[in-house]
C-alpha cells in the first residue's frame, strides 16, 4: 500500500504534470514519462520490502494461521476429510443405491 501511494500519487502524478505541462516540448510523452517514473518508484519500494522481509518468520506465522484455521474447521464441522472426500455410499443419479441397471 505504501509503495502504491508513494509511487503513484507522490511521484507519478506530480512528475507527470511537470513533464507534461511545465517542461517545454514534452506534452503527452512527458505525462507518460511521469507515469513510468511512478511505476519505477512503486516497483523499487516493493522490491525493497520483499528483500528486507524475514521470510522464515513470515512462513512460520503463516503455518500457524493455517493450523489454527484447520483446527477450528475440525471443531466446527468434523473431520476435514469429510469435506474433501466424497461419500462413496451416496445414491446414484437415479435415486437407487444398487448396481442393477434393470430397475
């Protein structure tokens, strides 16, 4: 969020205005240069956040969240396997549960 606001609104819009209307002879191309500069700043800030993140800790926290959600799902609805594995004893499309096609 910080990278998008900073790159788009703090850098992109003002530089697009400057290159498009203040800097002589740029016009529409200058606006695109400003947008391009904003995208470059957005990508640079995003890259900084990704490279400075502690991925081991973030992975551990994510695994804990999944474990909590899995355990609460088991508490509320029974086993998770009941949700994922279809009931093999279910009735067929015709409504009968035997394998005799002559019914």
